[in-house]
């Protein structure tokens, strides 16, 4: 509804004419400016309140994101807010109300995290519509409550050859975990995200039979689905490259060495008294290291750390076990020490390779180069070991210098390296089958045009003769160069997109295991020996029983308001668990997950 000029004039002449009749034009203009300023100041007041409210909501979202990223309980929001208020009182007390307006209650944090999750999913669905190729990585494992958890990751490439790598879904599976069950969950996830089946080019699994079965496995089922959807592309299936590298390490067949080491470490660390005495013993001897780390089978890198530390402290460990009346004959045997030194060195090399393969945004061609280089190193080490050249085996070199009666078993250990190399060749044979494709992405300027697919040959010649593109490749490297391929080379761009989208690791999915069972058992044994924490849990039990007793009495007398004033049981539990040191990480994960 728009007021007419006539209505405005009539209102002014009947209501305000006498008030302003003695003003000249300049005074009238000044009065109009004053009224405008008054209006703007009142509007600014509302705008300021609105902007402050928006800032408080934004701050709440930011903190909710940080709490979720750090896997903290949602009740941490109240603790953070209390800290903020105390800091504000000291630094800027006049802005206390602004900090009080930031809502960080448990329910608010849960709601914020849920909204963030929905928004991220919407963004991923939107991006997925523009993928020209994508691959999936799938891992199924059982959590601490014996529920199978299916983790699904996606890596997609759009028309600009920009790579998106995200966690797609975590699906609990309460029944069987056959290939058909896995396929149903993956298929449901792909359809929910509105991803086209014809753009799927790669599938990485953990190598389990339910994943890789030729007839009823997940890979076979997805290939059948792609045929039903009339997908023209071929699905390339891989076994997680880091998982395969860890399995190759078992080809050494040196479990007898590792079992003795693990048994020794567990004797020292499982009992709190032994652990304290051992650390005090090392302190008295002024050793370089003050403790022994744990080893658990599901943490592949821990084996190398345990072996290295045990080898460096081998004499101190024997002395300590002697003081406890334990037999140390095996730990002092020269052949055992040689095998331990070799296992320490070769595991160190495997771990170095493992770390090179880890991380986000790795290109498959670079990972293939890493594996290829390691196989070449194994051939060199085998040859040098037969010649007793221990340049790359420092622990073996140390043992060789200290041997008194027997010669260093170089031939036997060289055979072990040969077995490891053979297992690498067998397990990574599927990468050799993709050698030409991987080399095309790794260095297209060194590829032999004649041996390349016919649909790429003309574009490859144009590329290799283009000095500007060659200079760009030298400047940005293989991972980024694909984005600079011109639109006049569509086949090369499609080939690059398909190769870039391949995700050949699923080690990130290992977080879904949540808790390491062996470590949890060790932590429980350790904390049971600490009187301070035992008494804390006893006090928690007594407090919970007291609250329950008071609540029952008040409910019997219908004193509902008094019940609301009683301590919150969940808050008591969370406060107790938050007080537990972070060294008991598996216990805290398990407890907070249950809570």
C-alpha cells in the first residue's frame, strides 16, 4: 500500500502546520535532516542487535564444528562457555553479554552438528552431479560392541579436473555381512547421493572374500549393476595398497621373534608396579629412553617402534627381568638377537614406505612409483645381504660387530628379503596391469605413443610437442598438471579424470574400529592398579547411588521441583571420565561412545 501525495499533504496541514509555520526553507531542511538521523539511529539499533545475534549463532556453529572434529563429548560446550566468560571478565568485561548470548548447551551442540552434517551432505550431492568420474573405497569391520560397520569413501573429479575426496557414509550392519548385504548398503548410499553408476570407475576394498568374491562378492555385484545401467566404462577393483603392504610384512614368517618381544613388553607394562619399577630402573641407568611403548596388531606402525625400542634397551630389559626372576635365555641368544635386529631394520623400512603412502590427496601414479621403488630396493638389499653388506641395516650392523661365537646369518636373512620381494610382486600384480595408465598420468611426456591406446595417440603427439605445456608440467608436477590440459584434448582429460578419481587406500576407514581391544585390556589392567582412579570411580558409584536414593524419596513425596535441583547423573559421569588422563584413550573412547 503506497500513500498518495494528497494524503501526506492533508496529514501535514491538519496535524503539523501550526508547529512548523514560522520556519523558513533552511530551517525546514535542517529539521528534515534531524528526523532522518533519528530514523537511521533507531534502524541501526535494530541492525546492531540483529548482527550481534547472527554473530552469536555463527560462533556457536564454529565451536560445534571444532568439538565434533576433535571427537569431544557435546557437554564440552558448557565447559568452553565457562572458560570464555572467565576470560571475558578479565579482558573485556563490558562485552560479557555478547559471550553469554553464545549458546553452547549439549542439546544446542548436538543440533548444530546435525545441521552441519546435513549441509555437508547437500554440498556433496551438489558436487556429485558434476563428477565426470568417481571411485569408492569400502571397508567393513566390527566395532567394540560386535556391530559390523561399513565405511564408504568417495573420490570424484569434475570437468575442471578438481578432485573431491570425502567420507560418504558409515552404515551399521546388524545382521549378516555377505557380499549381497554389502552391495545393498553401497547401492543405497550411491542412490541417496544421486551418483550416476556409469561414472563409477574404481572400487577399493579391504580384500575380504565378501568384498572380492567372483560371483557373489561386492565387486561382482556392482559390476552386474553397472551392466544393468548400461554403463560403458570398466570398473577397476583394487585391494587397499597400505593393507597389502602390511600383509606383505607377514611373509617374513618371524612371528616367533615378535611373540617373545610382545610377551616381554606385556610383562613389563601390564602390571602397574612392574611398569613403575622398570621406568625407575631406566632412570637409574640414565638410558636414552625412559619407557617401552605398547604393540597391537591392528596398529601396523607400532611394531616398528616397539622393536626399535626393545633392541636399544635389550641389555636393560634382560637385567630387569633377571631381577624379577624371569628366564632371559631366549633374549640373550645370539641368533634371536640377529633375527630381532633384522626384523627391526626391515620393519623400519616398511614403516617408512607406509608413511609415504598415507595422507589425503595422493595421486595413484605417485603411490605406484613408491611401491615400484620399494620393490627395486628389496632386490638391492637381497644382493647386499648375501655379500654381508649391511649399509642399510644399522641394527644388523651393530649385532655383527658384537657377535662372539657364530657368524652373522646373512644368507638366511637374504632369503627372508627374497620372500618379501616375491610377496610384493604377487600382491601388487594388479598395479602392473594398470602400468600404462598410471605412467600416462605420472609423466605423459615420456610415454611411448605407439604403445598407447589409439584414441589417445593424436592428442599425445600434440601434447609432447607443446613446449608451453611441457614447461607447465615441470612447474606444477603430475598431480596438478592434469587441470591444465586444454579442451582440445578431451580424451586425455577423460583419461586423467578417471585415473585421478581412483582411491587405492582405505586406511582412513580404520577409525571406524573406534577402540583397539588389546590396548583397551592393557589400559584397564593398568588403571586398576592406580588407587587414585579406582577411588574416583568408587566415589562416582556412591554419588550416583545417593542421587538415585534422594530422587526416590522426593518422588514419593511428590517434590518434583526439588528433583530438578539434584545433580545431573550424566554430568557426574562425564566429569569423572573427563578427569581421566588422555593416555587411557581407548577407555575414554569406549566410555564416551556408550554414553
